[in-house]
């Protein structure tokens, strides 16, 4: 018997509009747009590096990069990404390779969808 089941994993991505609103209120439109753009670029780079580090089995650096994703994503209202990046670091601390693989995959999926959600916003200002 060769039944293959494809599971399509999908989670609702939500941006914390209040967090973004605070950024715009504190920094003004131009500065907030700049902060968000730089944060998104940094998230994309670090997520790519996390994938590379996992494949190289460099868990120390992977943990460091996942931890950095927490602060960056939280700053721009990506709370779910911050939470899952924390889960990745916890799995690394427990040295649970299966859990690392699963949570890292989830983190990358959520990160990509979160970045897409921000890019899809026509006007970043609230």
C-alpha cells in the first residue's frame, strides 16, 4: 500500500497593528517606514541564515540567529514569528533535533508569510 498524504500547513498571520501604530506615532511616517523596511530586510537575511545553519548543524549560531529574530519581529508587530523563534531556541536548548526541524520549518513558513503580509500593505503608515 502506498498512500501518500500531503498535509498543507497554514496558519493565520496577523500583524500587531497597535505595535505598528506606536512606531508611526513615535517616529513619524518616514522614519517608521525606514525602520520597518530595515527590519524586514534583516528578518529575511536571518531566516535564510537560520536555514543554512540548520543544514550545517551549527546549533550554536542557529540559536543566536533565532534569538535575534525574536526582538526584530516583535519590534514590528510580528508576535507569532517572535513566539515561534523562541520555540526554536527552546528546542535547541533541549537538543531535540526532531523538534528543532519542525519548529524551524514552522518559523520559516510564518516568517515568509509575515514578510509577505507587510509587503502587501500598500501604505505602511497606519
